[in-house]
């Protein structure tokens, strides 16, 4: 098996919507130890279709719509770097990035010391797909094109499954028309408590197809966008929650009881940071109701819920609060927990941050 997998990123120039501003980022990627430029390093904004590779001089340049992004820089044999940028980031056109060679961590050594599960894909492949890609109709049309790069490790002591990849994972989403190049850090499932966590850096590439396929993907993307976390974040920032079909309720700490938030833009919850972003903070969790689409019958069946529930209901825990930028990007994402319907929808239903229904 060839363990070297080169991701060739095309430069995708976004189609800027009317009223959307744009900005340019540029910089240089070098080896931290030798200070020499790294040619062919991947530079992309994760969860978007926007990326490129560095030139012979290690240089790169990207055009972005205004908003926030996680810029990811990776190169074979080096530690991947990722950091937040937006159109107000200082020196955005002269970013200097130094990558350091990878070193085996103690955790990696410990994993290698265990026995890798033989025929791991055959044994755990469906479980991985269900908990990573999802169980929705869209997820059923997703294919992991290169499962041979995956390695499965099971710890009897911890009752834990861990999955890593020695190369970029390629996911073909034939429902939404995207090929997703996923730099997987790890997928971990704790059987005690049934908790799943996966981390990594996805990059989206739009598929090309027949006129009929393009039409089908266009409609499927619009449907996936409705009621999504991406639409919710944009609607909250743009003060269009009610018009877009969202209602929010507050679940007090140490309670499962919720009470309506009649004014979600009250300064007790909502603060305009500047003209481009807002801050959300709540003394508890949010119960988010989306009333323009019914829940998937498979979701209701899996959770033993009545089949006549007319709304999609999700729970959102924002931790200490989040900032939402104008493209719907929010941070810090690692502190945000989703439950309910949004937890049911996984990679198979996700859209890139540079997706806008009106541009379709």
C-alpha cells in the first residue's frame, strides 16, 4: 500500500453574493528547522471549497468572502497547523508559517504498542460510517473511497475504539455532490457512556456531473441547508430567526424544563461586537425548534419518538458563549455541544461554509 497520498487542491474562487465583501490572504510556508520553503504544502480553509498548494517558493494566495475561517496548512511528514482568520486579521497578506517535523507522541507510541485490530474495516467499518458519516438518507449515499488508509485500535481496558488514518481520507458524497478530503486526527468511541468524538480538517471539492445530477445536487444542498446549524448561525447573526423558521427556548441549568425566549436579541443573550459579528451567551442550554421541516422518520424511529412530531428539535450548549461571523462561522467550536436532531446529522449532511443557497 502506498502510504503517501498527495492532496491536489484546486484554487476555488468563491462566487461573491451581492452585498458580500471579500478579502485576500497570502503568505509563505517554510520548514521551521531549515527555513527553506515548502513546495506543494496544502493551504485551505477547512469546511470550505477554497484551497490551494504552495509554489516553488512556498507562497500561496486565496480570495475569501468576508467572515471567519480556520486556515489549515499541512505537508507530509510535518505537523499540521490551523488558526482562525477573518477579514480584520492584521497582516493578512503576509502570513509567515513555519511547519515543524512530526514527532511520535507518547499516546502514539502507546497505541502502536497495542495490537491493531485485524480486518478492522470489515469489523468496524459500518460502525464508523454510521457514527462519522451518519444514518440519514444523504449519509447512505456517502462512500469512503480509500478505507485502506484507516487503522482500528481497540482497548479492552478502556472499552474504547480509536481510528486513525495514515493519509487523507476521501469521502464521496453522491447525495450532495461533494468529494470531501478529510485530514483525520482521530475518531474515538467510548463504549462506556456511548460517547463519540472525531476531529480533523475537511476540505470540500465540488463534483462534476450531468445536467440532471447537477440539478439534483442543487436541490439536495438547499434541503440540507434548511434547519442546519449553518443556517441557524447565519439567521441569529442576521436577526432573521423567526422568518427562517427557528424558535429558541432556554433550558435552565440542572433542569430539563425549557421556557420560551420571546426576544432572542435581548442584550442578556445577544451582543453586537461590531458590524461584522455578534456574541451569544446563555445561562444554560438552548432548545432550538425548526418548524419548516419535519424530522426524518428514521430519526424518530431510532429515538423511539412518536411518528407525528412536526418539528425538528435540537439542543445547543454554547459553553461560555460564542462569536458568530458574517458567513456563519462561529468560535470556539470545540466548546459547542449539539444534541437531538443536529447530533443525528453528521458529515453526510454537512455543507461547506462558502455555500449560499442563493448562489445555486
